[in-house]
C-alpha cells in the first residue's frame, strides 16, 4: 500500500514577531521545515505535498529548490480545510495511506512514523499522541472504555477535559478513502470558527470506524514551535539531550548545557570536550583527542591524539593524528593537516596541505599551498596567492626553513632543503639543496628625514 505525505505549513507565524516564515528559522543547524521534509523523505513517501499559505519568497524558494509539490491555502480557516485542498489537488489511488505532519514539529522521528503507518494497516486511523505533565494549549484525547472517541481543543474544553494529560501531536495516518469521505462532513461549530482536522476522530468514532493510537514517549519528537521562545526552548533541550547521550557513552563533556551539537558528531574513546564548543554538519573526532573551550568545528574530520586548543575554528578540513592546532587558529575548507603537524596561534590555513611534522606556529597565512614534511614556517609568513583576479599556488618542498616575515608571491616553488631569510619577498623559484635565499630591498638611511619633511624638502 503506497503512502502520500501532507505537510501542513500554512500558518502565518504571527507569534514569531518576524517578517519571515517560522519554518525557515534554523534549529540544530537547519531550517525547521527541512527537518520535517527530510524525515518525510526517509520513510519512502510516494509524494510529499506541502500546504502553504501566503508564504514569503524565501519559503517558496525552499520548496522550489527541494522540488516539493505545493498547494496554496489562500484563506486559512483550519487544518481540515488545508488537508481538503491538498487531496483535491492531487489524484491518489484508492486505499492509499495518507500521513499528515505539522511543518513546525521538526524532530518527529522516522521510527515513530513507521509505527504509526504500520498500525494504520489494520485500522482506519492512527493518531500520534503523547503524555504531558502540563497539557495546556494542546487538544485532549478523550477516551471511553479506553477507546478514543474524540479530540477536544483547549479553547473548547471544559475543566474536566482540561485535566486530561494525553494530548494530540497533530501527526496522524489515515486511509485515503476514509479521509476523502469524512473530511467533507467536518463543520466549523467551534469558538474559532475553523475546520478542525481533529473532528475526524469523533466522526469516525460515531461511524464505528477503527481508531488506534501510538504514544510517542520522547517529548522532543512532539514539541512544536510557535514563537522564538519555543524555538530556543526546544533547541536547548535537544542540545542537552545530545550532549548527555555522548557523556553516557564515555565522552568527557565538561558541561552539557554549554556544548552545542547541531549536526552529527561521531566520537571515539577518551575524547574530552571543554565548554562553549559548537559542532555543526558532520564532524568526527578520533580517540584521545581534546577540544579546548570556545572551539567551532563544522564538516571536518579530526584524527586521534589531537590537541585542539581554545578558540579555534575548523571548517571543511581534515586533521591527521597527533596534531596540535591553535589557540586562535582558523582552518578553512580544503585544508589537510597531516600527522604530527602544528598550526599555532593566529594562523589561518585555507585550501592547503600541511605535511608531516611541519610547523606553522605564529601569525601566518597559508593559502592555496602544498607544504611538504619537516618544514618550519616562521612567524608572520604570508603566501600571496591572489592577484586581484586569479589565485595561484605556492609549493614548499620538504626540509625547508622559511624565516619570519616572509612573503611568498605565488605562483612560486620553494625547492627541497631551501632556507629563506627573514623579511624576504620571494617571487622566483628557489634551487633548494641547502641554499639560502635573501630577497630584501637595500637598506637605506636618509639623514634628517624628519626635519626635511617638515620643511617640505625631500
């Protein structure tokens, strides 16, 4: 039996107090809607239809980029109306199952959805529910003899119903034929004068249709976002949960409340992470590696026995084993640090390979370069890789020594075993083999320069 998924995303986002759609606010590194969309894709939906309202251009650009099928709810008047528009816009085969998701509930898992979908095989409708200590604001699940008979929204609930702590998550799966028949019968007889999709439950119950439910135990999966306060609360809860799980697996995280894992972090044994570190996209860290405080790692691979010192940024790079990086280093995309290399304080490396045991310890910029093994780069060295139009490569072969304050003007090759005197500006290839290259302008002293300058004479 094939599956269609409808994502409800027509809300006006008024409580976000923002000009952009709440679905585009990032959480755990990605837009809210992106999390929902990826989960829908992972359960092999035949089609994913997104119901939009009067959406800003940025949201329309997102759905276009991801090739989502969309329909427009021009005059939002309830969730049932949104679903009705969706099923009218696309012909689906009889007996298809239709999964309905909320665009602002980002962390529903594919595992939970698969259970809900499977339970629909032998039932007409399966609801995703959860138990909350404080159910205020949610629709309550009303049961009779343990059978679900209706859902009552908060604004329509009396005091007795408000005490029920089993609530509706907004996630459900229903047989397509049942949905088409009963959604036409939903009325707007409520305080909001809206067409509630939840009224399907009472209609199906009265018709003796089979209704079941699946209680989602992880609160993170069911938390929705209506305001920036909700966004911050959910993300903080998620980040603490991720860090706590790693702590339970043996990673020494100094403070789970000050460690932000916004992507996928894979960690080997005996890794230590200090406070205020941020991990985004895919990051892997080898065993016995330490990450100092205030570090930012994004889309990178870190080897074993590495010491990443405080305030270091590593983005789109690979760090080999036994390296030392930082403090205050910036390692940019395309960089490969080979084993036992050192990148020190206030050093920036971009799109370069740094060889084994090579050291760039102070105040340097290495860009679009290939450095061999056992090289020492003195403080203040710069590879001048950009002429204003094109970028060029610098090659420094193994066993070379680059003196402090050197400028290497690319394209240039420093041959194996070269020595470059401090303060040189090198524009030509060097012969290597233990030779010393000195490329400085002649030192000239002009007597009484200060007095001549004041009088206008030079």
